[in-house]
C-alpha cells in the first residue's frame, strides 16, 4: 500500500506539471497495486492465531455420536406459541 500511495503522489505531481498521459499511467499502476494488496490480504483476520495454534477442545462431545439432542416437544410448544402470536397480529 505504501508503494501505491507513492504512485498516487507521483501521479499528482505529473498531473500538476501537465503530463496527463504519464499521470494516467501512474494512477492506473497505483490502482492496480492497491487492488493487488487488497486481494492478497483477503480472508485473513489479524486476531486469528496462525494455523496449527488453535486450542484443542478437551471436553467430550455431549452425545456418543457427537450430535446434540433436540427436545422436540419443547420445540413444538415454542413453535405453536409463536404461530399463535402471528395469527393475533393485524395485517400491515
């Protein structure tokens, strides 16, 4: 990004000295360089630890097959309560 900013500065200097073609080329190079820098830094969060340094979860899974159990009767009750609330609302 520092190089892109330097190219922008050179482009401004070239534009001020009436070298329009050179300014356009230098601005284009700066834009290409800054987009390349953005593309290379994509998907990388600076707070994430490097690969391989992630902590390992030592706890066993909640169920033998690793999947949590779902309380279907409670889900049905909550869904019916939600559905009943939607019916009581007036249309917009």
